[in-house]
């Protein structure tokens, strides 16, 4: 593949996925990570892509948010594996808060294995999944943010301020050891911070495409993250940085990876 063809393929891949690791790009265009890194650097200089630690993002990613439907197409198998692994942090009788997102929706599907849980959520889709389980489901109030099917605003935050639960489960758009979890949207960041304040510890569910990525608004500082559950395609260097700031990292194997 000529360089111009390879770079077009890289750009097409990033346009669809939003954020892509160098490893994934190298596999997609059948070349080395060294070559892809050089391509991404050149494409950033040309204004075609935004370079991120360990990967590349579509320009404007700091303030741009994909649609919910687009997010469901990203790392789907990885999200299933992450959801299953995250369930291992729970015991029967737990009371938890679950935030909005495609990964937390997958996590809600996995909770069918439990018979005695209390789950507070601001996500319409998480609640819909939990309606199929025996969990007691409590929804916050608030204003519906249609693009994420989540309840946000002061009423939602006020309802969370009265709670005290064991775990908060959150996803986001980016996670780094320097800034922690982040999102392009300020309303989403505000409700996520209220979720964090209601819990004894914080579990971030983030697939490999989100690691090493920063977006506009910090939601959870690195020091406030107790656990990260991610997948086996995650960059080991990024995971080491997160461990160094005190995050307990749990890696879920992706079944298809070793098939």
C-alpha cells in the first residue's frame, strides 16, 4: 500500500471510530505502529487528524461528541468483556450508582446474574436494561439530555446528594493518568461528579479506544478513581501510568482476540 493510500485508510478509520489506538490503526492498514505513528504525525501537521497519546482522534474531538448510535459501534466486543469483568467487583445486596453511556448500558445487561441489587441511575437506557432483572431500580430526577438518554441538571444532582452507596460505575469519552476521566459536555461532567460524591469508591469502565485520550471537561480526577476496568487491547504503558497514580486496573480478555 502506498503512503497516500495508507493515510486515506487511516483517515477513514478514524472518521468512523472517532478515536483509534495506534495498534488498531496498524492492524487496519497492515503495517507497523512506527509507520502509523509517522503517518499520524504528518496528518496532524496537515490538519487532518488530532494526535493523542497512543492513538489518533478526529479533529475537534476535545469538544465534539459522537452520537449514541455511533458510540455503540465502537469496541462492542470489548464493552461486553468489560461489563462481565466489572460484575466481579459486586456482591449480592450491594447498592450502587450507574452513570450513562454505552459501556454502562452493557454493564446493566450483565447485572442479570444478581438477584439482590439496588441500582440508582440517571440513564434511561440503563434503567430499561435493569427492568429485565430483579434489581430495585431508582432513577434520579432531572432534565432529559436526548443525545445520551440521560437525566442531567440540578434536580438530578440534588437527588444524588442525599445518597451514600458502595460503588459508582461510570464511563466517559477519555481517560488519562494526568487528567482522569473527561467528557466533551459540561452537563454530563456535572452529573458524573455528583455520582462520584455519592459513592465510597469509583469504578471507571473504559475500553482501549478511550485510554490516553483527553476531552474538554474533567469529570473525575485521577485521585478519585478507585478501579479501572478495561480490555486486553489497552496500551500497557497507559495502564502503568494509571497504576502509578493509585488506580487499581482490571483487564478483561476479549474472547475473539485469541480465537
